[in-house]
């Protein structure tokens, strides 16, 4: 007998959609942070070193609290900026505070506005042009997860299949448009706790993709492409889209049961290392094997299945690059790995990473910087990616405290590289959370030089890609 569909009534806080209201909230947060930062710096002149450090620690904690309080009710592009920050390890904060701040920022991934199910049901029925009962045999009104612009529910189709139903918050499109108008304020907020963030690059990324993310039909299209590319893979699984029930504001996919990232982090080290390599091979492998990659590798987007495969479940932010661009990326990476200094500078200049005529950008300085960022996969040995290593490299990637700040100020991320850089950086941060160990150099050579598989997982997937095995 079909389970009775239930509605849920609960008190809700509305999502502010007007630009003035949203500007006031974000502007108040950013302005308050700037004022507190100035007061802390002024007061630190008269404080001892320890007292000044303690004041700075308190300010970071207050920042994390306020981000959760304000952005957690906004969603939209404001939420997306918060999510970007939440997956960076804020390692320049003293160790005893890192987990607390990371936990606070992580709340941005799960905190959902209190929107009643009656209103969310209205979105579903409007988009499907029919009743919930006609489309689903069962529908649990309690959301199981929150995305930046919607919520995910569990349901069952009339043919018995369990499905995940992602539904946009009502009015979220207007909220996103308001956030994009206020993008400068939002990026000042992000930079206040993560100085290494490049506001210009992130602004371009958000403006290019965030509006597309409001159209689930576009996401469904990308999701289907990933599912086709990875169908039958030995350790990667992409659940299929239920196309007949997917619309602009509703996306329905096959339900996947699996262990979330926070539980994976508690597994024994060999299991964590295996999981980390699969994550690496999916995100980095997508870039090199197909040119179509997910640009959002945060841990909420994949699950460890009972059979050992990893399911990847969200493709709202993705990018497809032409083969010529992928080949160009490989050429400069090979030049860096081989320490071909002049070739590296020439290729990066041609791609637009800096002005090739700027004599202040020396070839040796460029090579040193690339090696400082990438030595962990340029050296032929097993390396554990610790959270401390992630912090160190994040600073050298874009922080004023970096020894390469003179060079960083003259560098640029070309438009075609914004998503790839974000994907690679956040994948690296995820490996750090897992404390993953591997010979990353040998895996990288599979992609850059076509070397035979370097690990058992590489051996397992080689036939899938039509590649020879090591045997």
C-alpha cells in the first residue's frame, strides 16, 4: 500500500531576495569585520605578542560565527562564496582553533533556511505540472541534505526505484541575482578570513556559472554526460538522472546509499588512502581523460558505497575544455616537472598567466614558485599530504605572507583556468583532510606522459580507458 504523503508545517525564516536587504546584511557583516580588524591591529601595537595573537584568534572565531549566522540564511551566491572558503584549511590559525573554525565554516554546507515543505512542494508541483502523488509513490518531507540553492529529499518512484529529489528554494533566483550585484562585498568577506583567495578569479567563476546553477536542466545535461563517461568504471559511480521528472527547478536522480566524508575520515589509513586516490583519479582524471570535469570537489559531493566504489552526485559546477587546451596544460606541467625553465615561462606567458614581456617575471622565479606549489607530486617518492602541507602551499599560492608575493601580484589566472585551478586546489585540500599517502608523481605521469598504471587502482581502470596495463 502506498505510503501516505505527509506535509510538514514549521516556522520559517524567509530568504531575503531584494538587493537592498541583502546588501545591508552582507555589508553589515563585512563592515563589522573591517572595523573589528582595524581595532585589533591598533590595539595590538600596545599588546604583547601573545596577547595580540590571542586577540587575532578571537577575531577569527567571531568571523566564523558571523559567517554562519548571516550567510547561512542567505544561500545563493553568498552561500557559494562561503562554501569556497569552508573547504580551505584555515591553517594560519593556531592548531587548537583550526577544527573549531573549520567546523563552523562547514555548517555552511549543511545549514538550510527554514522553508516549509508546503512551499517546497509547491515548487515541485509547479515544475512537474502535476501533483506529488502522480510523480512519486512515496516522498519523505524531511530534507536529507542542503545545497547552496536548494534542498535534497528522498522519494520512491511508482516502479519502486529510490530517488534523490533536489528542489530549489522558492525565490532563490532573485536572491542569486541580488548577490551577484553585491559580489564585491561578498568577496571582501571571503578574503577577510582567507587572504589567499583571488577575488578577481572567483568573481569571474561565480558570474559565469552561478546563474547556470539555477537551471537544473543544464545540470541534468552535465550529469548525464558524466554518467555516460564513467558508466561501467570499476570504482567510480555516477547515478543516472531520471530525465522524465527533471525540470528547471527540480532534479531527480537515482538514490545512492553510502558513507559520508566525515565517516570516511575515521576509517583506517589504508582505506582513507584508497578513497583519496579514487577522489584524485576522478577529478584530476576527468580533466585529463575527457576534458570535462566537476569544478566542485567538496566532500558533500561523494559517498563511499558498500561495494568499495565511490559515488559522485553533484555536477552543478562543471567545465569542459577543448583538447587543445588540455594538451597545452600538459606541456607546461611537463616543462615544470622536467625543470625546463625557459619553456615553462614561455608557455605560461603564452597562456596568459602573466605578461610575457614583463621582465620582472624571471624564468627562474616562475620555476621556483611552481615547484614550491607542486613538489609533492613532482618528486618520485611516497608523500603524505598533511593539513600543515596544505596550509603551507595555500599561503604560497596567493597569500601576502608568501615569499613569492612579488610574483603573485603580476600573475593572473586565465579565464579557461579558473575552474581547473579551483578543482585542483580543493582536491588537494580534501587529500589533506584525509592525510592521504601515495606516490603522486607516478600517478601524475600516467596523465602527463602516458606511463603505465602506477597503483592497483590504476591497473583496475586502465582497461576502462582502453589503456595498456603494467603487466
